[in-house]
């Protein structure tokens, strides 16, 4: 089965056509926000590719109802629209992509794959907010967690790199990119994560604040700052950008290297939160056996990995300087004698999406001929 995977992000729409052996047969990347021209680009990109047998489309939020990859029909599409307010930055992009793909490939089945699904089995203690029961029941207020497709692939790949004897051990996975979160994984299952009801909670990110005192937005509201401005600031003008004017880690590192105190301070804040959250994930596991870095920053920034591992040395983490500097693709970078094994895994959400598509179509009996 040839599967076209569609991965909408905050700045681009990535399309990958995987052959039956999961080799990439064709790729395209389209900048988002181009309006009608964007629609034309999606149609043109699909037309240039060999015809897929099925399409897998990433959705950030599946809410309480979508806990596994789901074949999309008009009813499912309507229910996905109802989840926009839970992920207003990402969900509309996925719904836009869904419309364009269904127009371009009207006879090809489309399967929605959800970032929240990996965390659907979170223990109640980890998933529950200490809020009034009426609110929790009426609005579905709980910790959902995100980056699940990336985490699921990292778990699978870590098992291949470490071998069967290691695959069930206690693992903290660091998905570090423009958006960033951690997952505590035991026996391949998520038992805790840093993002919660929305993708705003947890780590300091490129433009998102991460965790803030919930009283702080309320204080701003009482002092006349409109809710819309607060929402926009927390999503788009906070994080590293709010601290130092840019969310680009490469720019910040270069500035810090030239003695820029503001950039250096922003990196200190970033790593302070990363260390604290990673330690919290290890506490949820009762210890740490494997540390995994993935995502654009996690894969490509050796200094982030070096500093993060050094900050977690009290848990047994450590990276080999030569191996860390020479990473290309999936690799182990554990320092000699370190009890915690440290890996770098390329983020391949497309592979996880394709696996979800095939599983969903087999389960529904809708496997294309």
C-alpha cells in the first residue's frame, strides 16, 4: 500500500509518499499561509506524485473521542472541526489540508492520525487536573499530551537500537523543536508528559511560553489586557522569542557565543525548565534508564544535548563528546560508564502515520486493492 502522509505544521505543510516498504518515493513541502495559491500548490504537489492508495493526515488534537487512527468521513470531519478551540494554532491547518486532499484525491481513503492518541492511556493521577468536577466533566478538562506520533516512533526506534531486553525500560523522550515536550515512557506506554490540555504547557518553546502561573493571565485580564492579546502572546510572542527576540536556537547560540547576555539568559531559562521537567518525568517513572532526543533541535543541536545530559548527570546521564558532535541520523551517544543510555532518533512522524493508516484500513475492512 502506497501511503501519502500529510503533516501540517505552523510554517509548512509536509507531504511524503511512502512505498509499501516505507521508502520515501516522493516529497514536497509547502509554506502555509499563502491562501488560494497554497491550495494550488497542494493540488500541484499531489498531481506530481505517483497515485497513493491511501492518505494519512496528522491532527494535533483528538479530544476525548479519537484515541486511534480513524477513517475520515463527513461525520468524522464535522467532529474534528469541533476540536479547533482546543488547538487553535494547529487544528485549522489540518482541517484545511483535509479539505484540499479530499478535493485532489476524492476516491482515496483518508485516515486521521492523532498526536494525543499516544497519551490516551495516561494514568488518572497524571491526566487529572485538580479542578471542579463539573468543569472536568462538562468541558473534558484533562491532560491530553501531544507530539504522540513523534514519541511513538521514538519508542519503536529506540527498541530497535537498544534490543528487546532494553525496550521495556524507563525512558524519557525529549521532543525538542519549535514546539517541545517530554514524555515519560514505561514498557512502551506514556505514563506522564509535559504538555496538557493544550500544547502551551510545559517547556519553554520557540514562541510559546510553556507553563506559567495560571493567575498571571487572570491578572492581565483584570488590568485591561484583552483575552485575544493574551492568547496571541502566549502562542506567538513568548518563549525564546519573548526572552530574546527570536525563537531560532541557532541564532541564539551564535549571539550567546559573541557575548550577548540576553541570548545567554534565554538559553539559561530554556535549560532550567528542560532540566526540571526531565527530572519530573524521571520521578514519574521512579528512575531513568534511557534518554532520547528527537525533533529539529533535539536531532541537530549537540550543545542542547550536551547541556541537557550534563544537567541530568545526577540521574546517571552523560554523552560522549565525539559521538555527540558526529550524530547523523539515529545514533547512540552514551558516555563510557554512564548508567543511562542516551540516543538521538530522527523524528519520522511520516512512518508512524503510515503504520496507523494501514492498521486503520485493515481494521475497518477498507484496505484499497
